[in-house]
C-alpha cells in the first residue's frame, strides 16, 4: 500500500479541547481519513505533534521546528507517495511576533524538504483553522494575542498563493470547520469528521484513483 504522511501540530495529533487528551482514532480526522484511504489502497501515516511550528524555535518548548523533523520522517517512511501538511497555528504565538507572510516562508522551507522525495502535485497544503476571537484569554491560551487571531486568519490567503505557485493541492480548513468555543484553538469531534471528509474529497479529485 502507498503511504501518505499527515504532518502537522496538535490539530493533526488530535487534541481534545475539553479534556486535553488525544481523541481516539475513531474520532480524529487522521484516523477517519486512514479508514477512507484504505479503500483506495493507501495507508495514512500520522505525524502530528503538539506545539510544532514551521521553522520557529519556542524558547519554552524547544525541538518543535517542523523543518527539522521532516528529514527524519521521510527516512522512517521512505518512498512515501504523498504528504498532507497543516502547520502555522503555533507560529502565530506572541513570542514569535511574525506576520502571515513570514509564516508562509517558514511553511515553504518545510515544503522544500518534502519535495526532496515527494512530487509537488502529491502534496496537499492545508491552511489551518483560524484562531477564535478570544483564544488569548487566561483561561484559554494566553500564548496567543488579539494580533495572533488576525494573523491566523490571513494564513488562508498566503498559503493558497504558495500552493498555487508550487503546484501543490490546497485546502483551507477554515472553509469547513472552526475551533471549539471551549478553547478557540482546537477542533471538536464534529469538526474532525467534517475535515476528514473534506481532505478525502480533495485527494480523491486529484490522485487517489490514478495513484
């Protein structure tokens, strides 16, 4: 079976916004997508990690740069057929103080790594869900700010342009789902189901039937 890597942060890992544990495979979008893909002769490899950024070093949580992780992942899952990349939410944290365009450049450095082994037209770039308007509150995630909310909403436009110029597939998660009102950051169970279906349709319209 051909492998597809799902690379991302806590919303790819499947963090439950209420209990802060991991949704089971039967709930998280990657698990649901794995089941769908198996019908087409593909296997999904889950490579989500909480706190992961594109290229930025969090002084409080070192070792989470996506760019650095890609070579090892490609080595473990050599000759992978495709990749799904959904990163950028953690890059919006106040500590980094970067624009959506700067996050986009970080994403491209991750994509450069994937393209060393995977064809550009077999890479799906997903712009993550936009942060909720009150994510910065102390009871939610004060690592973010009001400016973080604005920057996260701009990632859709930036990522769409990147995917277009590089020949990647593109999907904006925000077109389908919003973060849970509980933390304004992570997708709830219903959102995972909706996102899994949207990703599957995007892949099915591209290479699943001919891959």
